[in-house]
């Protein structure tokens, strides 16, 4: 039975490797999907690997949606405290911090598997698909194996000068896990829907992922229909 609730996952990791720079979740990648979900009538709860107030990156309070999001939420639940049966979907916001703690979080993987296997929708944008690289379903298969996905590309990582800083190349790792990675030109919006898995390439794709997730929620769980969109 639908619950009318969506779980929005944020990183707890705030250090950009050994650079001495701070990172975290990219605020627009959480705030704009949150707005899409809540405008559609969903209740949105926040979760992170460690709980509490997550570190932020790319914050812009001149954006009214980001300002409203930041004023609305003071913290997150810890991933191992959340029941996947309470949610119709989970969305993983990006930000470079995700590259360190999303793949290593067994509780996040369990939430993803639980929501997906009860017919829910899984979405992620930019570096958020780092949460999906090691998700194994109950039948032993990987969630992304054979699936069309989008994520921050190797080319985009090189363009921001962080290829040697991140612990792995996200595009490469997804491909190694059996995913069929697709992409638009650097920093252009690109959203891929493969059944109940929806992924987007970069910050410009965040709202588009949320819109596509709503379509997947409305369309049910049948089939493996793959669609791509350059619009948000």
C-alpha cells in the first residue's frame, strides 16, 4: 500500500579527501527535488548515514527554494533507524561527500533494497548514484546490473579537477557493476528512467529526476521501460 512518503538521503561526509577543503551534500540537489515531491503532496523525510545535521556544499540562500529547505530541516534520521516499509521511494542527493560514505553504508543499502523490493522507486542524481554501486537485491543480483543509468561523468569530474581526489570514478564503477551508463554533454541535464530506477547526471538534472520519479510512482512497477530526458 502506498504511504505517501519519500525518503531523501544526504551524505554525512564533510571532508574532500586530503585537500583540506569541505564538502557535503549539494544543497540544490536536495532542495529542488524536495520542492517537486512536496508540491505533489508527498511527505519527505531526511536520512543520512550518521544522522544529525549533514554537511552542506554549494549552498545558495538567494535561491528561495534552497532557503526554504534549509529553514525547514535541522537534521536527519540515522539510516539504521529508518523502516523502508514506511516509504514509497528513496532519493539520493549528490555532492562529493557521497563518494566516501554512501557506498560503505550497509543501512542505506538495506533501505534501498527494502524500498525497491516492495515496489518502490529508487532515484539518485549526480554523485548520489554512489549509493547504488554496491546494492545487492535478495536474489543476489546487483540493482544496477543491466540497467540504464546516468551519473556524474568521468569527463565532468575531470572538468572540476577532482579526478585524483575522489576515491573512485563513479561512471567507471557503475559500468564495472554492470550498469549501462549514458550521458549528455558535460553539465547538461540528463535523466534516465529504467523501470523503477531513475537517475540523473548532474545538478542540472535534479528536478528532472524528481519529476521522473513521480511519473514512475504513478505508473506502477510493470516493465523495464527505459526513457531519457534532457529537460528538467
